[in-house]
């Protein structure tokens, strides 16, 4: 028999660590190749880690709520055979097998760090996982308070559930003075409750934010603080788009087994407009503007639990309408069924938010960092509109839709943001009814 160390796999560019959510097997359990053995969470998405070999789990090295680095061993399996990926007893404290070099670490920006980063030290006799420590910092919980919490974890350790329950019950109690926080060279936006106690009335319900909601809150505050937002609006006649989809959706579904929504058409128009105005497809890094080579379109997707996630259509400019439809349907399905991989939510260079799917006419979405623009698409509504014809103006029933374009005024001026929006408008209004799918 031989020992095999199960490593935390690479999860895409910029993702250096993950938090253990729960183990799906216990020590002593037998697992088969490709079995999902543990659920993990990054700052982007939750996912499962499968085992590449069959064997018995003899040692779990990373417990629930603990953070593991990419390439670090999280469990030891006993497998058939000799040699191979063997480990010694010191594996628990060894450095990650694929730890990034110093130069790589220097290029990782602060926004890419997960909530497990810490800038407050607690005494050595108080063991806290990075996640619990982060919650304590965000909620301004002092060391004295932490020592009063009865932990339900191994050897009485405080778990995520313990500290969240404490936060919920603490809302109606006086808040103890927290220990002073050391200032850092890169201050992070605060998204936790104000220092003053929020009044809680009888019958009020206290609902602790889940992990994803906290991440969304942090990212939204950070995005608003970083980028000065400006928004332009336009109303677009999409009658040709509606007619074309009605003509092709049944044929496409019969041929491909896929639904044909409006989103592939919107993405196609956005890609063309980005090609016309490539300085929309940029990021800001200090005093430098990074012009992106690839066009990767983020697609804001509402989840059944009310949270939001943005899967990414990679190299959207290289996909046909049919390819876009399949990619969009696949990402939307996996997003709603919690089957996205971490890399599915990374690398977006421009984002589209379809607020019309909720019946909204328009919206002003927040620009996700480090992008510099986002397009919101409103509901398609039948309205009377004035048409210019050879015989003069006439009033006709048309399919109209509002679009709003929010952009980062540090690098996108009104002329660029407005012209880009107008080009999306023109591509949609002049949609060719003979376009092949």
C-alpha cells in the first residue's frame, strides 16, 4: 500500500487559496476515482474537489472553515501499489507544492485576496481559523468576547456557525470596545455594521449574511469607491431582433436541443461595439491602462437563493451566434445548479446585466472591478412609435427597449461611453432578418 496526498488543485488565474466548506467523506471512508470528496469556496464560487485516485481517506489535513493554498495537501489517501505520490508525517506543515514565486506574488493585487486575509493578531492561546478571524475583524469582536464564545468545533474551537450565531445574538446587546486595529498601507472598504448599535425592535428578524452575500457586499462597496460611475441611456427599436428570434427559435431548438434567447444577440452586438471601441475593453492599474487582448463577456446571473454571480463567456468574439447560445445556456444552467468551476467566473473584460428579465425598464448597475464598463438591458415592451417612411411619418407598434451604459469616468469619457452605447443600439436596430444561426 502507498500513501497519496490530495492537493488543492489550481482554480484559475488569481485564485491562490480556498476555504474548506465541508468534507463529503470521513476519515476511514473508501473513495473512488473522480468522487467529489470536499466542497470548497473561493472569493468567486463554490465548487467540489474530486479525487484523481481510488483509495481510503486515512487523514484529513484541512478541517472545515480552514484555508488551504493552491498545491497544498488537504488529505492523505491510502492507495494500492507502491511508491508514487507518497507523503511523510510532516506533510501537514510543508509548503504548498506549487506555491507561486516571489515575483508572481508581488503582482497579485489586494482585491484578489480572500476574506481570510488578516491584519489583526490575537493571542497565541486563542486558535482561530482564518475565516473565523476575518469575521471577528469585520464585526469588531474583541478577544475578550471571542474567549466567551463556546466553540462547537474540534477541541472546543470556534466555528463559522458559532461566531455567526454570536453576531446574531449580539445585535441587541451593547457592543464591547474592540481592541485597536493596526493601520495598513492599503485600507480596505468597510462593509460591516457601524460601530453604533442598530436598534432591534420586538419581532425583528436578524439574518446573518451568508458567505456569498458578504463577498458581494465587499465587492460592491469597493467598486463604487474605486470607480466614479457615469451612466448614459438610449431607447432601441428591437423589432427586427424579435421577428428574427421568433422565426428561428423553434428551428434552433429542434436542431441543437437548446433554447434561443435574446442574450446571444445582445452579446454579439456588444462584441461588435467593443471591436469598434477597444478602449472600453480595458482595466486601470495605478497610472496605467491595460488594454485587453481578449473579449470576455461577463453575464450577470441571479441565483435561486437571491444571490448574484457573473459567469464569463471566454473569447466571445470568436463564437458564432450558435456558439454563443450554447455557451450562455451552459453557464446559466451550471450557475443555477451550483456547478460552476472557479475559472468560469474569472477574466471578464466587460459585463452585461439583463435587468429586463425581472420586468425592469432600465437600471444603473455597478461596474465590477477591474472592468471599466457594464451594460444593462431593459425589458422589451410594445409601444407606439414614429417611423419615417418615403410617404412621411407614421405611427406603428414597435418593440422598444432601454439600455443603460455605466462606465468608469477615470478612463472612459462621455463621448466614448456614449458612442459605444450608440453602436450597440445601431447593431440591434439594423439586425438583418436573414442572419443565419
